[in-house]
C-alpha cells in the first residue's frame, strides 16, 4: 500500500474498493457460518476457531475500508455529491453493527463451550444455565449477523449507485 497525494493506493488503485471486498465477503460469510454453528451445536468443537478467524478478519476490515473511503471521498467528491455523501453516512454506521456481531460470536463460542461441558456432565444435579444462555446467544448472534449483512448490502448498493449512477452499462 502506498500513499499518493493523501490517498492510500494499492498497485496504483484506490484502496477503498479493494478493502471493501473483504468486508462484503467476510462479514456475510461469518454471519452464515455463525448461524450454522448456532443451529448445529455439535459443529462448535470443530469449527469455532475458523469462525472466530473469519469473523475477526471481517470485523477488522471495516475500519480500514471506512478510512480509505473517507480519503477517496475527500479526493474525488469535494463538491459534495449527495450519492457519495449518503454512501459515506451509511458506511460510518457499519462499525457498531460489525463490532456487536463480533462480540456476540465470541460469546456464542464461549457459552457454547460451557454448555458442552454441562452436557458432558449431565445429571440431575447439573444446572442447565449455560445451555439456556447459549440458546439465547444463538438467537442474538443470528439477528446481529443478519443486521450486519443487511447493512453491508445497503452500503454496497449505495456505493455502486454513487459510482455508476444507477446505470451499470
């Protein structure tokens, strides 16, 4: 990555469109992956690590994409194009969605592991607290994943509309 006239570039191209693809692919992928682990608890043991990795990469790519987008906006649209302005406003709203989803994925993995321990020690004297918590967290992580995915789609649509003006010929 290079800095050219205040604009971060990769191989001479603005970094924002390249970084955005990490967000667009990894956040929805981790949302689907988390939903699968929430619905099929026996997969938690095997796939919790990859889920955490994909989620970390997806959430971690949001801020660099936003920062590169702000630089690109300042460079390309100082006149205040309303479509680019709308895209930037939506883009600034993604980080809380992504962070909330990321935190819930971590809680899902931890609560799931504790629920698995309860299940292994199952008996009349073992409370089912973590199993109940893991069910609640599973529902929350699916909702947060869906919200982050919808927000990502809205941002991407507004960005493509800003660039192509609704005409992708």
